[in-house]
C-alpha cells in the first residue's frame, strides 16, 4: 500500500513541477518581450517612461529649491 501512495504523490509532484515550469517560462517570455521593447525604444530615441528616481531624470524638474 505504501507504493500506491508514493505513486499518487509522485504524480501530483510532477504536475506541480510542470505547472511551475510553465509559469516560469511564461514569466521569462514576458520579461524578454519587455526588454526587447525597451531596447527598440532606446534605438528609436524614445524617452524611458518607467517610474524611477527623480534624481536620475535629466529634465531636472524635481530638483529642490536652492540647488541651482
């Protein structure tokens, strides 16, 4: 009987592993598409629209008063 439980558990484990691999592959594809779009934008000279640190922006719009 112990062998039956191990087989059932092993099958469920394989299903979980396959699901995890599928999700990881999907996340990898999404990340790759995002990175390719960023690279195309850089080549086209577009401004990066991501939110980031205000100090890293080149327009200087968020500088504190008196720092000029």
